[in-house]
């Protein structure tokens, strides 16, 4: 947090030093990123990312889209960048990044998005992504279920204030749940730790990682969580 003197902002634990939430997925066939927040460039440099074949968006809040133009580095070889988003999120992207979407003859090396409106499950390589519309305060945003060979590997719900029963049904017994848990205190647009634990219990995930964590929740709070529940940190890598 800019200009904050709290113990998390000054923590010696590097895991308390957090950039915006996103994930990078690498499969044998292709690689893709979910969200390109304000820190996307910093994250891509830090992790030495060399390949992004597509981008998938959860929603258009600035902490999830403001690194969009830095995808130019990855679309250059192909000439375009496939962009997957809900109709509402795509409208926002087209408005904010009009210069990229509307350019008739973009200079080589500029970002040339190829829009794909998400209307149901879709495939990236052999991974099926099922959109999981969840409430995020007054708006609806997409989480995603990642399935390979019929196995529910990962459900990613980065921003939500609740998980309706019909979504729980889709992801029940998922191997890994990554879920919004902003802090202990309730918040109008994000789940609290207590609420996220309740959702995880309903979903019966084998392991759960909290994401979109704010500076009110130190990494050390993990010690008080159930054994299969962790606080995710920047640079965390999971194998499936
Ligand atoms: Zn702070
Ligand atoms: Zn948001
Ligand atoms: Zn967010």
C-alpha cells in the first residue's frame, strides 16, 4: 500500500510483498495468462515469461486490465493476440484500449487484439475453461474452472463477494481452489477469510489458496488456517 506504515507493508517476509492478482498457465500445447493488471510487465519480467498465446479476463477493474498493452511483446510474432472476455468486459477493453482494437494498420510490434466473447466453456489447447459468473459487489465477474481429460484441476475465483449454489455445483470436489479472501473484516465486494473458508468447505476442494489478499492480512495468518488452506504469494507455482 502506498505510504502505509503497517506491519505487513514493512514485513521482512517477502511473501507479504504483493503485486496485483493474476495467474499464468503453462500447458504442453500453449500458455496463457488470466488478467493483465497494472503489474503485468513487472511480473512478466520477474518470472521471465517468454510465451503468451492468449489472455483471459475475469473483469475490467483496473487492477486486472491496466497491463493489457504490454501483451504487445507476446503477440508480435503471431501478429495478433487472442483475447477472451465476457461481452461486458470486452466492451470496456475496447473503450479503454480503442487505439489497439480500432487500428486498421497497426505498426508491427503493436498489440493487435483478436476478441473472443465468452458465452460458455471454451478450449485453450486441451484445457477446457468453464466461465463461473460470480457476484463481485453489484457486478458479475467471471471466475474459471480449468479441466483437462475430464478432471477438475483448478477453480480460480479471484474477485467475488459470494459463490451461488449453481456455481458451487460446477466446481464441487475440484482439486485446487484459488479464491478471493481479502482480509478478516467483511468487505462489500470481496470475501473475507471466514466467508472464503465457508465457501471452500461447501466446494470440498482438496487444497485451497487465498488470493487478492490485502495488507490487512499477513502471510503469518496462514498458521491459523486449516491444514489444506494456504495464503497464496507472488511467484507461487503449482503443478497439475
Ligand atoms: Zn499497510
Ligand atoms: Zn474487481
Ligand atoms: Zn481485483
